[in-house]
């Protein structure tokens, strides 16, 4: 059965594209957000969560994870991070550009050094951030050779996918090998009841032995009480649960998923998410992938 992890996108920087995010933050100073992060991670750890996912572009996400681990002394937490985006918002919510994508080898090398300086041996998985087929990174022999070296050094190589053709990304990544071994051992993809189109490809990856993480299982807040999915809200009311718990229950029930990331910013959100249970059933008509991703692109950073 899938287990929960916590993603630090909404905790490591003051601006993010989750509905109502600005109202979730009590104090947007660095220390204020670190204090809120500690509260969330402490509750998550007590509930059995043992996976944290962050990225170079999540503001202070890597630093917050490292500081929390050092303070608490936990040695049983898996840390995954991502390279490929630079955080450019300067701790501003209304920045014109929040992050810049660069999937070149030179950017990998610079961000790898930055991640190592923060997380060191605590890092277990290093992922390419938001891969699309159009990005060309899966055809970049220099990057792929470097990731194979990373794999051979003991840090698992992974990737996260984005966009309407996630399935194509996952299948291509699963086929890539160096030295007779698969380059990527982990794959992270958006999967939720509105956008389940990558499911078959993730099942194939799982059958090959890859570890599967799913992100955005609440569709950036659309599958919560703040969202626009009336059918989910009605079904949740009928079952006596919150919309987020019901949507996450469906994700937990998928046999190909190892980790379902929770993109929470508050303890209250986490406690609500944790009420999910894979025996809670729910079905909904999925959106056309292109339409889903177009709606996501229009979400405001708050």
C-alpha cells in the first residue's frame, strides 16, 4: 500500500500556486516559515511519515529539511530533492518570475554542489525537475551519463514529469540504460482523480522495479474544500469526510504508487489529509489532460 510523504514546495518559500496559500502562512519571514515547517514535519513524523521531497527551487526547502533533521536527530527519513529550476523570486510572493528552468549539464553540476552542501549524505534520491519530452533532457547524452555516475555513487537518479504527455516521459525514462542498468530508479508524476492519464505508464514503471512517487494528488487545492469540483465535495459530504481526504484515499488505493506526497502548509491541512483511507471509494470523470494542464498554468502564485 502507498504511504504518505511531505513535499516542501508550499513550506520552503512564501509564494506557491496552491489555492489560498497566502492565507496559510502566519509569518513569512524565513524563521517564521521554518517554525511552521517544524510544526508540520513534527506532526507528520509522529504519524509515521518518513519521506520528504524538496527541490533547489523550493526556496529554503532543502535547508529547512536539513535543519529539522539536525534538530530532531531523525535518521530514518528518506530525502529526495530535484535539480533543474533556479528560485528567482527573492522571497517575494508577487515576483514577476518565481523560478527559471535549465536542464543543462552545467546547471546540474552547479545545483548538485549546492544540494550536497546542504543535504550531504542525507540525500537518497536526486531527480530532474519537471521533465517533458520537449525539454530534450532525456536525449542529452552528457546529462544521462552524469546521472548514471550519480547512480553508481549510491545516490538514486530520478525524475519528475509534468504536462499532458507525462506517460511518454515515464516510458522513455524507464527505457534508458547505461552500463546495462536502468538510469532512473525513481519517477515522480502528477496523478489525481482529475488527471490520471499517466497511471498505465506508472504501472509499467512499477512492474520494472522503479519506485513511484505521485505529486499534486489534490490538484494544487482544486480537490479540497477550496476547490471547484462539486462532485467531490458532495461525495465527501455523503461519506462524512473532507474532500481532500477522499481524493487522497483514491491515490492511496492505486497499486502502482509507493509514496503520495502531501503539499501541505499547515498542521490542520496535514491532519485532514491523514484521514484518508484506501477503502474510501470514489469515481469521477477525469478532465482532458490538455485542459487540466491549461487550468493549472493559469493558477496564481500567492
